[in-house]
C-alpha cells in the first residue's frame, strides 16, 4: 500500500465522519459563599449516532450540567437535553430537537486488531475552525484504565493524540466508521490515550434510551483472568477462566455457594475464558433470572444456580468515585 493511498483513505475517512462530530459546551452553577452563584464551564466533543438528534458523548462532559449546548460543524447551535448517563463506562446520550442530522457509521470493536490505523477526531482545546484530527494506531485492546475498575471489554489504547476537548469524540478506522469514543489520557504520558469500544457504547446507549439508565447484574465477586502464570501460582487445573479472589457477604455468589479460589468457566451457555467473558455473559440476562454458573473447584467441575440481582447503587457510586 503506497503512502498516497493511505493518505487518500485518511482524508476520505475524515471527510465522511467530520460532519457527525459536534462540540458540547456545558455549564454547571455552584453556590460560593464569597461570590454567590458561580458558573463552571466545560467543553468536550460528541458524535451523532442517530439522525433524529441523538448524540453520544462522555458522561463526565455533561454530568451534573445545568445547561448543555451542542454546536454542529456547520455552525448551527442547539440546546441539548441529557437523556441519561452511565458513570461506570463514562458514556452519556444527549439529544437536540433537530431532525435529519448527519449520523456517523458505527463499526464493530470486536473486529479490531492491534496495529491497525486509528483516527481521533474532536474539539481539541476548544480551538475554532472545526474538529481536530490526529492519527495513530490501535496500541492495545482490553485495557483497564490505571486506577479504575475493569469495565466491560476494557479500553482501546491508542497513540493517536487525545487532548483535553477530545473527550466524547470518535476514534475511527480508515473506513470512517466509529470504533470507539475517546475518554481519557494519562497525565504526563506520551502517546497513551484510551477509548471506550463502540460495542460497549452501543449497548450502554441502547439501555439509556430504553430505560433511562444502565441496569447491571451483580454477582458480588472480585475476580481475575486466569493465565498460565496465575494457574502455576495458585496450582490451578485450568489456564483460562475467571479466578474468584473475593466474595461479598451477603451476595448472590455467596448464597449460591461460590467460594474464593473457584474458577468460573461457564455462565449459562456462554464459555468464560477471561474476565470480559463474565461481563459479556451477564449482559445477556435480566435481573431476577436464575443462571447456571459452572466453576472448577479443586480440579472438579461444579454447577451453581444463582439468581441475578441489580448492582447496589452505593456500590456503583463507590466504583465511580474510585475512577
């Protein structure tokens, strides 16, 4: 592939997607003893995913905002309504009352490969003149953001420059399809940024639109992906699965008879080879369903029946604060 062809693909992808990228300005009013009511302003990016005015962005861009304003690439500006947000994944949905907007094409993050080209597009530093584009590659997949809990598939790591103002904007492939939503950088690091996989974003946005929030089943465990190193360290009879490290009491897992040291290898009909498979499997079930969980305990496969409950709100708030 020649450089001219790569350049052509990049420019065509940017041209295809840029009209779907918006600027989101939010204002939150706080009361100060000295100054009275003080407006706190923030700015980020978003991407139109439905032509009827629905926009994806980061939850932290619009969280607790009293006013939200959305500006399109063509300069038109609208008052935005926050439909809902999910602090755990940092995804929010905003709507503007304007039809026939240019919706972006959403890709499939399960098909991503490390090393493929990635384009980060967004309102970098709030600079005028339209969205900023930076190029790089997919550096890693399934990353857990340092200092945070593991969320769904984990983050896409990229070396495409992601700066303040890019939050909520798209990470795209050379076809101009959105493969992730840019969410974070590590301060003082070079070439290390993160994006939420678009499959996770689609799932979260769908729940927000249907229910106004994301409802997550809770097992009450802390677990880690089993690999060969962990299998040797804990003398396990399998080198894949999810090793239970802690169990809350009370919790559905404890009531079902699961114990620390068990390795989860199957939930319902879904095989579990790593921690993300646990989360993916649970997303297929509803609160209140009884699920069969297969574990390996001292080289013996056992089955436990567990009734799913919703994650306690105080636990979700704690996880969000820790991020």
